[in-house]
C-alpha cells in the first residue's frame, strides 16, 4: 500500500536488440605451381575475412543499460584463405662476366656487406679466429649466408666481387643478406643492395627453398 506522504519513482524499462559483428582474419596458403618459373608468384585468390555475429538483448532502465543477455552467436561467413601460387620450374641461364661465362639457376636480390677475419668479432688469439662455419680458413671468395636462403657449399657469383662459395654464416647474416669475405689486405667495404647468382649444378628439389623471405626494409 502507498501511504500518505510516500514518494513514488517511475522507471521506464525498455529492451533493445543489438547485433555486434567481428571480422575473422583469413590465412595465406601457398601452392606449388610447376608451370611457373622459380621465384615467380601468382595471386590465385585474394582471400576474404570471415564474419562472426552476436545478437544481444539489452535492458535499459531510464536509458541506462542494466542487463545484457547473449541470445545468439553464429558464423555469418567463413574466412576464405588467400591462395598464392609459387613457381618451382628451374631454368638454367648463362651470364657473361669478366671472369668468363657462368651458368646459374637462380638470381636473388640481397643486401651486400663485407668482412674479413679481423672484423668477424674474434680476437686474433682465439682458436676459431679466421675459421669459417665449414672449418675453412678465411679468404677472398668465401661468403657468409643465411642457410635458409642459400645452402652452404653453394657456388655463387656476385657482380663486382667475383666467384665465390657459401662457406660461412653469421649471427647478423639473416634472410636476404650476403657478407662478402676478403683477405685482410684486400678488404673492400660494401653496404648496398645487389644480386647474387647461384651457379650450377642445380641441387635436388628437396634442397631448394622455393619460398624466400620477403625483402626487409631498405637499409
């Protein structure tokens, strides 16, 4: 009962249905294509994000939300993966050089630096001073590489440097980076982008890294 002098308060109760939408990122799928030449790529499908929706019932008291109830949660659209075809066809070509013609099966754009035994970070009395990853004495013609990009023992050619072999690695030599080895008296500093040619023989298919890392930011 409402007594004399009582104060009344009227609360306006309303309900509203709200739908929230969330985008679900798509994945990238790489597909080998024997008709495409090595290092060529083709976008077969750009992909599309998925869509997830949730419907809520929201109760308001005087326009202030006081209750939120999830009524339905559903996948409105499944993500469609992006499909990128990458080439696996290897073509052997010939390059004319000041050292004579060479046969190569891959050309990779890389960042070139240079080093010698004295600049490799070891003291001259260190037992591994001037010794490469493969145990060879450091000399001109040995280059340091990332084995995930260029296999060790791969014969290479670098314009402006000459023939070489991938015989060393380094903690800072990562991705598309080649460190050119020099003798102490002939060290020439490099700090630029260039090309390395991987010379024949062509390795077996299981030893070819078909998908190389993307270019890093220009240094």
